[in-house]
């Protein structure tokens, strides 16, 4: 939760011991533990009160769905369970060519649709040569 390693924890304990002294430190740790327990109970009570007041329609409502990151992930990728999806791993597999190409036309009507044709060629327009500059129009800006 706090992302504190063992060495950092030892340093924090040593600093707390020097600041508060060996006499006050046990009482302070008891008070801190009691405060954390009270905060956890308050959060659980608020959660249960919210679930009870929302009614049976929202019985399986997940508060984590209100997280903006989760909402964006669900909006972009659908409501599938994607908790085990690692985007970095997926991208690296795709770059190595290990992934199968995705078939986006799953609808039966998509198979009957002819492929899009190339855009029409405008008469008089030709591709630029290797060192040819693009045309510039002073009046366009």
C-alpha cells in the first residue's frame, strides 16, 4: 500500500525512536494502530451503508468501477475482465510477431461487403518526384 521496503522501514523506525524516545514510542504505535483500525471500520461502514441504501438494483455494484482508469479501460476495451491484461506484454508479443492477426469482420454481413476501392485519381495530378518540392499557394494562408 505504501510501497515501503524493509530497509526504509528500519530507517523510519530508527528515526521515530530518536524523535519520540523509547518511552513514548510503544504508546504512539498503539494509537496509530487504533487509528488505522478505526479508519478501516469507517470505510467499511460507509461501503455497507451505501450498498444498503442503493437497494437491490445495485446489489452487485462495485465501487472500483468508479475509478477513472477502470472506466476508461472499460470504455475502450469493453466490459470484459481485463485485469490480467498487461499492455506492455501484448505490445512486445505483437512486435515479435507472436500474436495472431485480429479479424475485425466478425459480422456475417461484413464478409459480403466488397473491399473498398482505391481513391479515384484526379486527372493532371501525379506523384511528386524524388527531389520535387510540393506546390505552395501564397493565397491559401
